[in-house]
């Protein structure tokens, strides 16, 4: 199953389930760590966020995601596989915009690698956010 790094709209339950099913076929993995990043309904200067519109430079996202995978695989030799999926387009508050799924021989490495991967994604992935408020005004982050 080939999964791209970017998808249009929120990460669906169906996609999450596909990754869980795929993980079951990895008999060399004893632990899986799943990180789901959800859009928050933050209040900023008296306005409530109703959605985030994500935009990305796909070629750079692909290159940076590959670098992140390489870093994780070199730092955590017990990691067997890494899936990174980030939304583009509009994702409403309460919906999932980022999925990181890591399989490793042992749970500790899966959890540590997941935490490191999320930090690298936040620092390096060329994805931009436009927070859209309930009054339809917006601010870029």
C-alpha cells in the first residue's frame, strides 16, 4: 500500500484503519506508535478558530519527509517503518491534520521515534497554516 505524504482534507478514519491493518502484517514489529494531530478550536484575541487551511510545497514536503524518515531510521535502529501523512486544504476543528505511524521491534523505540518525528515535522516540513475564525477572518501562522 503506497501512501503519499500529503492528502487533501482531513486524515480519515478509513486511512488510519488501513495503516493499522498494514501494521498487523509486520511480524517483526512488537510496537506501533500512532500520533494524531488534531485541529484545535483555539481562541485568539477573542476569536475562535473554526478550521485551518493548509498549503504545502509538495516536492519539498516529499524531500523533507524522506530526510525525516532517514534521520529516524538512523537514530532508532529498531524502527521498521514510518508513515507520515499531512493534510492540505481545509481541516475543521476536531478533525485530524497529521498522522505519524511508526512500527518498531519494541514499544519504547516506537514511542521515542514518534516523538522525535513529530518534532522534526513541525520544524522542517514546508506546510503553512491559515487559521480561519468563526467570522471568516483569518491569520497566517
